[in-house]
């Protein structure tokens, strides 16, 4: 296990009625806030009403900024920064899923920066400070409610990039499972795939003796396998929604990746897909991940797949080791199919036209594509070819 410093500072308010914590949090942290929302679903399902009731009760002035799209756009971030600076706002409250939260984090960092916020994504500059961010989560997927990461798309350049910093980690997050009840089956399933992939990116590692992290990761994967189909078929199951919601936060709040060399190749590849084709992140991962698994499986990596097959899928440990690994990968593919997620690029109308461009961009934009197995551009092209 590698050295690490662990500090998760986000206050989580989990469960029914926890929006009541918004008022006290704002009274001690904010004078005038920006409330960031998406395309309007939070207003149709009543979540926004709950939030505004608490904000008004706290007597905190606010300005609403709506219309954040999936794969949030840089131009929306620029607009939010402009509002914050003009109105002298000192807090950002994100009400929505990962895209809304990611946009809010970028707005918070950009408001305190004299240059262009895109510098954080392209020049290796780290923000020194940011406006504090609070979140009210409505979709279990990205884990953005409890981590210091943000992913933004610059449409005019066809680039989807990320940066991370402790200063953009939310100071508090409201996790009421009922706020995820109205998420449709497709996006619920995509969220489950995203959660599982976050776990895979940290689990499939060459770091030895990180047993604590690995056993937690396997437990979270089993939770997703148990409750993923339930939330898709019975969206108002409180316990199922609660388990998936909390698994999403724990999957990417640093806990299971501490002390490990992480991979992130599947995300590097999928970011290129969604940057060029604007598909759902979870759908892209559903296509890529099993094919990435098949591509990196070898005598050098097989032991991790054996752990995965036995400890997560319950495979017989006395089978041939390569058979265990391949069966575990097949079960992963079958599970994503069970959730109704796509299994090939042709399922989402993507052809071979941009494979080389996407592979070259991934190698350019990521310091290293993959640590479990380092991928070159030619490797990424091969994985994309097997995904047709």
C-alpha cells in the first residue's frame, strides 16, 4: 500500500427530509448565493420547491442560474462566473445531478480566478481558492457531491476535460433518496454503470496489499449488483435508492482509492466518445469497460480478475484462472445488458470515423492512459474497434 493523506471534509446529510439542513448551513456560510439547476426536472418533481423553501427560510438572497446540460458546457460555466462576479455572490448551491454539480464547482473556482477557468483544465494550474459549494443531489452516478473533481466539455474544441482540487470539494451535500425517485430507467441504469466503473478504475491496480480498499470496493460492487436491477424496475424503492445513492458517493470520495495507483483508462476513452458524440457517460462506459477488461487481461493481470470473479461474482475458485477471469468479464457485460445499457458503439449510432482522432486526443489530454496497463493510441483504437 502507498502513502496517503486522507481528508474528506464534506458534511453529508443523508435520508428523508434532510433538505432542512440547508437553512442552518447557509446561515453560517453564505450572504448571497447562486442556485444552479439543470433543464427543469427539479422543478417538475418538487425538489426545487423544497430547496427554495429552506433558502427563503434562511433569509439568504439568491439568484437562480438554470439550463445546465449533461456533459456540462464551458460556455455555461463562463456565464455562471459572470453572474457571480457581477452580483458579488459568495456561495454556489447545486441542485441536480453530477453535471450540475460539476458546472457549479467550475463556476466556484472560476469566480475566484483572474484568468480563464479553462486554464485549470488545460494548463495544469490549480485553483488557490473557490467559492464554497453545497449540493442537493438528484441522481446517483458521478460522486461529485463528495469529491473535488469536475469535468467540463468545450464544444467548439470537441474536448471533455477534468481537473481536481480540494478547494472545490462540496462543504455539504443533501442526499435524500426520494429525490432520485423520478429519474428514468435509462439514466438510473447509466448511473449504476458509472458508479461501478468508478470502483473498477480504483480496484484494478498493480498496487499490492491494499486489502482494506479492495474488500470495500468489492462490497460496493456487490451492492450495485444487488440493487441496480431493483432501482431500474422499482424506482420508488426507498432502500434500493438509498443503497445506490450512498454507494455512488463512496465509490469516488477517495476512500477506496487511497494508497493505490489508479487506472482511469476507461474514463479517458469514454470522455472522448461523449465529447465528440455527446452520449450519456454511463452508456459510453457500458460499451467500453468490458472491452477494456478483455484487452488488458493477461498472465500479468489475471490475478486481479480472479479476485473480482470470486469475491464479487461468486465464481468457483478451483476453475482455471483464465476461465475465472473471462467469466467475470462476461458477467460484467451481461449485467450491463440486464440494466438495458448498450453493448456496442453501433447501438448508439457511432461508427469508426473518429477512432484515431479520439485515441490521439486521449493520449494528449491525459498524463497517462491507464496504470493497470498503460495504453498507447494504437491500443485505444483497438479497444474502440472491438466495441463496434
